[in-house]
């Protein structure tokens, strides 16, 4: 069984920065982040290939969020800069054998999600 665990959520001031981390057990996967704000659909944010050589970002966070990974630790991070009130959501990490560009496959693995709140 694959375990995916996020950390680093919490409160950030508007304009500030926050770094989310995620660790997946087992082999090296494509990994990424999605979020779901209250009353809204789940939104893909960023993904990174298993090798770390390719990344993908949603237009809504491109230039503000940066995804990176450390394969020695089987971990991925999401650096959130210039936080905005609309960034408030539950952020979830996903691990996939299929792609780094989206996380909708039934075989994808998910963490439980962590809350990020942006204070104005």
C-alpha cells in the first residue's frame, strides 16, 4: 500500500510565502498538488515527473508557485509565493504512475490533504 503524507500547511499572510511538502512511500512516482476551496471543484496546481525533469502548472499559479522534488527522500515540495486570499483551500498531494500533468486516474494515490489559509 502506498502512503502519501503532506505537511507544512497553515496560515500565511497575503503576499507571504508558504512551503508545502509531501512524502510518498514505495517507488518513485510522478507527483503533484491539487487544491479544493470550499464550494469549488478540485483544481490541479502543479505536477512534476518522476525524474524531476518536467513540470506542469495551472495558469492560476504559474509564476507564483514552484514545484520541486528530492528523489533521495521521495518527496515533493510546493513553494507558494505571493499568497492571495483565493489560495485558501485544502491542498492535497498525489502520486501517479500515469502522468504528472493531471491526477484523475483511478490508480493515483492521495494524501489526506492539509489546510492553507491566507489572511488579508
